């Protein structure tokens, strides 16, 4: 088997997982609304995901390190995902939904970092760019957004479990064809966690960027419901996510060309202001077609902010603490921000409406950009 052929199952596995994941990220809130949940109750269900991931991702990573395998742990997680999703997608009562969501997100949140870890190691072993493998996940997400958006518009959101089940079974079959790698990284050192939590510059950065990351995760959770609230059809939700992921992929693809022109904190400030532009336009104009077009700025806001913040965090952390530091960074960016964004966003959306929510998010990113600016001025002579 050639190197190119050996990577086909891995690329298709990433395509399948992220294709399935877009149904959760983009369309699950619409399904929960169809089941009769209020916006605030939807926020409670969505908050389970980032809450559980804080435990699930390090746990599965530790198991992978412990037993020196990624493929076998991926198989267990994927099988658990298929079984838990069967029950999760059928539930209608809030209490049962919350209970089943714990198991569903426990397995689903573990797959992405494991798959990326496997892709990174295979890329290194075969001396090919990691991005050439990982981009198949973005392709799967983007294509699935368009296809599933049209599917639910024609067939109905209540039948979302059918394509999700098909995609996850395909994922399982492809995972059995993966070539495993030997895991040689050290597990998380809890002493390192303590040292990093005492690093004032690192912790201050996480705090000042928190206002921006909360708005990003709030939008992830509620953009679909907001598009519907302002008169858009479900197929527009798919189109909005397609344009957002496509622009994000372009930014990531060419990051090496633009990224080194300025300090990472400068790019973070610029991206925060682009977030502000997006949120205020979403809130003030409140037109579904304008919102969809504005999604092309997703790459220039999230893509730039994520790349720049990840790079700056890497500068702050000693080499032997990189893995632990990145885990803390990701936990704040996607975990804690996701919890607050889902809970707070659901409450504001239900009580005050989507326009107020997005205008408030615009104000938050203005304050966040100013805080990052002050941080940059204070630490301008370091890193």
C-alpha cells in the first residue's frame, strides 16, 4: 500500500466525523426547538457538551497514552457515540435529554482531538503536511452543512437522526481501517498545571480574551435559531455554516503567509473588532440573507483570533509544558466559554430576543478588544 493509499481511510474518517458533527453543531438546536424546548432549555442541553468535554478529552487522551494506541480508543469512542446518539436523538423530555446528553457528549467530544492527534502523527511519519490531512474534516463539515440544510428543509428536522446514524456508522467502518500509531507523548503532568495556573501573564491572557471567546461560542450555539427567528429557512442555516467554514479554511491555509507580519496580539485585536462588526450587523440589520453573507467574515474573525492566540500561548509556555498549556487554553476557549455562552445566550435569546443578544455580544467584543489592547501595552516588551 502506498503512502497516499494508507491515508485515504484517515481522510475519509475525518470527513465522516466532521460531516456528522455539523449536524450537532448546526442543526441540533433546531431539533430541540422542534421537540418543544425553549431557548433557555436548549442552552442547558448545549451546555452539557463543553462541560463534559472538560473531563472527557483529558480522560480519553490519558487512556490513549496509557495503552499506547489511538485507533483502539477511537473505536471505543465511536461505538459509544453510535449507541448514545440513538437514544439522545429520540428523547423529548428535558430531564431525560440532559441525562442522555452527558453520555452522547462524553464520547463525541473525545473523537476530534484523538483524530487530530492520529492525523498529526501520521503526517509526521509520512512527511506530509498535517493540513493536507486535516482539511478533509473541514471539507466534510462544509459539504454536510449544505446537504443537511437542504435535507431538513425538504424532509423535516425531526428526521435528522437518519443521516446522522448513517454517517456515524460509516465513521465506525472507516475507523476499523485506520493504521494505528505508537503514542510516545507523556501524559498530563498535574504539577505543570499548577505551575501554569501561577503564570500571571498566561492566566491574564486567558481572562482578557474570555469576553471574545464567549461570544464566539454563543454564536455557535444559537445562530441557527436566530436565522429562523428573523425569518430564514433551515437551508440558510446550512449555507451560513458552509460560508463560515469555507472562509475559515482559507485563513488557516494561508496563515503562514500573513501571520508573521505583526505581533499575535495585534491580530487578536483586529479579529476582535471584526467580531464586533459581525455581531452588531447581525443584531441591528436582522436580515437572514445579510447574516449569511456576513458569515464570510467568520474566517477573518475566528480564524485569525484562534491562530494568533494559539501562537501567543505557545510563546508563553515552556517547551516541556506545551501539551498541558494547550489543553488549558482549549478548555477556556471552547469549554468554559461554551458553558457560559450556551447558558447565558439561551436566557437572553428567550427573554430579550436575538437582536439584543447579538448587540450585547458586540459590546462584549468591544470591551474584550480594549482589554487585549491594554494587555499588549503592559506586556509589549515580552514575547
